[in-house]
C-alpha cells in the first residue's frame, strides 16, 4: 500500500552523527523519513524516537556500496511510497586512508571512494525514477570543507572523495536546472561526532583540535542538520548547484 500523506525524505548514514540529527529534524517537520544505515539496533532506536515527531521514521538496513542492496531497497520503496521529495546522501567514512599519500594503501583508497562517492552514485542512479514530477525535489550531497575550501596534508584521499562529491553535485544541478529538481551540497567543517573522533590518534589530540577551532569548539550535528533542512525547503528555492560551507569559520 502506497504511503501518500507526507513528503518523503531518504537519509543515508542515518544512525549516527549528522544523519541521525537530520532524520530527527525532518521527522519533527512532518516528513516521512526513511533512515538508511547498517546498525539494526540504532535503527530501531531511531524509529522509536520518530514516534514522538509529527512525521515518521522507518529504518532500512542497506549496504550502500553494493548495487544489489541499493536496488533491493528501491524495489521495497516503490511498493511503499509513491514518490521521493528529498534525498540526503550523507553516508561517508573518514577513518580510512589517513596520512600522506605514500602511506595510503590501495584498498583503503578504493574503499574510501566506494563509501564516500560510489554510494551517492548508486543512490542517485536508482532513486531518480522516484523523484516527484509535480512537486519540488531537493537532493543534498554531504561533502566536506576539506574537499573545497581547506586541505589537510593528512587527508589527501578523503579530500579527493569530497571534491568529487562537489563536482558530482554541480554537474547534476546543471543537468536538472530546467526541471523541478535542485541539487546542492553541504560541506561541514569539523563536527563533534564519533566519525570525527576516529580521525585523531588520541582523545587528547581531539580535544586540542576542538579548542583551536576559531569559535573554540567543533560544530554540532544539529547545526548541520538545520543547513540540510534549509537546502531542502522552499526557503532555498533559488539556490541550485551550490556548495554550502558550514564550518564556523574553520576555513577562513
């Protein structure tokens, strides 16, 4: 039975950090949220939180780098929902391929591109047929400020994947420019998440990095979620093909 009541948003990497905060915010705003991730336990917790919002949250376990898994998800989607209004390609990894390029193993390089870029390709390729044709559609891809604004010598592979996300975003925006589909990217600076902590060798170094941020602390996942919601809303209707940097001045 198709669900028609609310606008529908898919959030990938939804069981932690930015994705989790974004799924909660869209639910509060009345959206039907499909939260994609790999942790069944965290997914069920997210569904329970969704019961308190104006919308709903449905968790689905999907391996975003595997074609068959993504195709199976959209087959399920087609049986449950009529159309898609918002896609937030958020899932990503940062803990692979750290250090100078000479130290990056090929398998880590390949895996990082699979998680950060191939996953977005598969979601867009398979999701396009479900984009609403009679209502505004917004695609938001999660990039990073280190992929367009500032470049860490310790993150050559990660920066390359995120620069690719920005390029993909702008190309898609150009393609869809004369339709009802807008495509933008959001580029967070350092955000206080478990993923961010995994990049640092120790908790002491992580705390030191936080204190050295221009505002004295990293961003909160909820701050990025608000930027994503803005890009998905009609308040940003004249914004297309833009990479919105949300970093508290980190790249200045």
